[in-house]
C-alpha cells in the first residue's frame, strides 16, 4: 500500500525548478504532489506523478540525477485533529517520520499526506489498525478524476 | 642600538666579484659533499654524466641536473639528507602533491643561517633591537612562524610569538605591548587592519612596518594595508625546501626582493627547455643552496615564475633581486598561504566516492581567500533524504580539510554542467587576478 515518489537533484540557482517543470510539461506528465527540500547549495524536489516509470526515463534522458522510493500516501479526514490521529498511530508504534507533505485530490472531505518512513510495512500496519487508509499507486489515478 | 641599514653589510653589500668567489667556493664544496654522502644525488649526477670534478665554480652550475618536487617525494623522508640524523635538530614541513609531504631537515647551523636571513629582512624593514615584533604566522611545521620568530631573536627585538588566529588577542597584545613590526600573511594583515578600525583602536597601535609573505598579493592590497594601518608594508619570499621565509626580502626601495645569494644561488630558466635565461627575462626560479648542511638542494625548481635583476639598488645592497612571483609553471595554488594542488583534491574525491570531474574556484573577498570545489552529483551519491546527501557532503568537506589543512567549500552541481574540454580539463578557475 505505497506510492512511488521520484526525487530529483536540483541546483540552487534561478530557474532550476522552472526548467524542471517545463520538461514535465513538454512530456505531458501530470503532477499529483510536489515538495522541495533545500540545503545551502542544492535542493531535492520530490514528486508524485501519474506515470512514474515514464517520468524516470524522461528525467534520466534529460540528464537529471533522480531516484525512486516507495512512500506512504495517507488519507486524512478534512477536520481538526485528523492529523493528530495519524501521527499518534505512527508514534505509538515506534514509527519514525522522516518527512511529509500534503496534497489534495478531487475527493471531497479528504486530504492526503505523503509520508516517508523507514519501515513502510510497520507503518501501514499501524495505520490500518487505527482505521486509517493508505492509497496504493494504482488507486492514485482515480483520486484525480 | 643605532639604526643600522643592514644586518650583515659584508654579505649584503659585497662586490660582484666577491659574491661570485663565495658562491663558487661554496658550490664546489656542496657538490662534493652531496655526491659523496647522498646516494640519491650521486645516482642523479651519474645519470647526467656529471662528476664533482666538473664543477669548478658557478659557471659550471648549469651542468648539474635539476631537482623537482617529484625528487623530494621519491626521496621522502631521508633520501636527500646530507648529514647524519644525530646532527639534525629540527624539521619543517610543507604539503606536497597527492598528500605526500615535503620534510626539510635542519642542523643548528641551518637554523641559524635561516634565522639570519629573516633578521636581514627585519632590518631591511627598519627593524632594530628596540622593536617589538608581533609574529602571527602559524608556528609548528609551517616555516612562517619559526622563521620570523628566529630572525627577531637574532636581531634582539622583543618577540611576540602569537601564531595565527584569535584576532581579539592579537589586537590586545598589539595595543598593550606596543608592537611596532607585524609579520603575517597579507590577507591576515588586511583582516587585522579592518578589525582594528572597526573597534576604533587605530590610534592605539604603534606599528610602523609589516613583513607580509607566504601568499601572493597585489599592489592595491599593499596600499590598502599601508593606509589602514599607517605602516610601510614589505614583501618576503621563501620556501620550506630552501629554508623558509627570508630566501629573499624587500628593502625600503621596494624594487624587487633581494635574494640572500651568499646562501642561495638563483637562476631563471625556461620551464619547458630548462635553458638558463639571462637577467631581465621571465622564467622559472631555480635555487641551489650552498651553505646548508642537512638539506642542501641543488638546482631545485621552485615552479615560481619571476624575473631577476642585478641593477644597483639605491639601498646599497648588491644582491640580485627577483620580482614578486608572477605566476606558477605548474598548477599549484596558494590559498590562505597554504599550497594546494588540484591532484590532492582529486585524490580526496576519488577516495570518498565522488566522480573525478570537478572544478576548483578560488576567489578573494575582503582580502581573504576562499576555495570552493564544485562536484557533479551522481545517482550513486543521491538520495531522497536531504540529511543523507548533506552528511555525504559534510564528509567530503572534512576529508578535504584533513588533506589540505584549510577549509574548502563544496558545491554539488548538476551532472554534465562542469565543462569538459577536449584534452586538458580546465580544473582551476582563479578569480583573484593576483598576477595581473
């Protein structure tokens, strides 16, 4: 129950992200989610896309350094305290969260959080025991129709 | 003590005939001694077909084979030692290519002659035994601190052995003890000057002169330091292989640096053909040490580009003068007074798993050097985790610091952004314009 995230190395300079998104546009790649982590001299952009294998190929051909990792896409109810419930389920079961970012879909009443943890299986188990849903890659498309 | 213009008038102001006579006599003795005592030299000379009896005087100097930094590396550590170890009292050291250091040995005689060379430089800068000499070159393996410290002792000046760094303490001692002569790198002098002005302590210092060396500096920088500190700034040149600072130094006329040629014979050669060039022509500086006991180097190629002049200097010294180094005939960089070879950086990159495609950018901001290595990111080094990539970057910074002895910034760049030229890659971009 995970989704494929693509992480890409970007230089810290004007228009680096612009050039990257233009490349996605030229190849009709649809972004589901995006987050940017910045260090002093470089950045890592992390994306969830409709077609991850095609995207990897496009990026590699264009000379980008990138890799693919499996991350959780957790459905969070759109109401106060919903995120607390998710984090409590992870925390109570000793799952450490490395980073997270949110995205919205066309599904009403829900938001989604991408979560990067060390042990995906343990996290999915902890979440489902608490009645929290995670989305798999194949279900992702349906969220945007 | 009355103001004396020379530390050693006899040697600094000798007639040309007298100087040549000394040089010839000392050269013959040195060649004989190293041929008989140092197998490395004997082998080198035999290979070149030169025997001690071929060397009658300095007119035969050109017959001797050159010695390079590679020889020093091959012979490390004892291969060029010309005295039994029990007669040696000191080593000094400098970084060499690919991490192998150069170690120079000194007998007490060698330390004395080196310190006397530094004393000559201090006197040429107006120093007497009434001066207070603040030495903020590094002490230790680096020759800067020990050399000027020893020279100041020889002169009988009060010596403040500050070593480098700790600007607060430097300024406090400078003010409280009334330092009159400052010895450090020009970039540190510029930094000190700014710090003193920032603190509003400019009127509390008594400096009259500064002796600045170990790195290249421009005339603009000289004027800037002179104006800010209210001093006259003197250049000094040297290298560990030959002794240390004081191989040559400026007098108050500042028409080049006087070489202590009663100890070190200077030649300028065409770096490609090895041909000896006449005075006034630009080429690579070569030294032969003729008075040293433990580590006398014959025709050592410094890789520094300079021009020699024997025109009479108004100061009265008759020794040959060299211009400030005008460049290098190899790819060595001097950053913050430290010798840096691109090959050292390449070694670190390969050892830490980075690609050998890199570029070194050297800049100077506010009179202080900055060195940055740009490295291309590879899929093997990349991760979705920022902390992992940053940790790897930090590892590289630490490894570079361990190799070079100075902080070297690292910048990760996108693949294929570092220009690959046909043939020799342009590894170094030095934006300092020091030799302009």
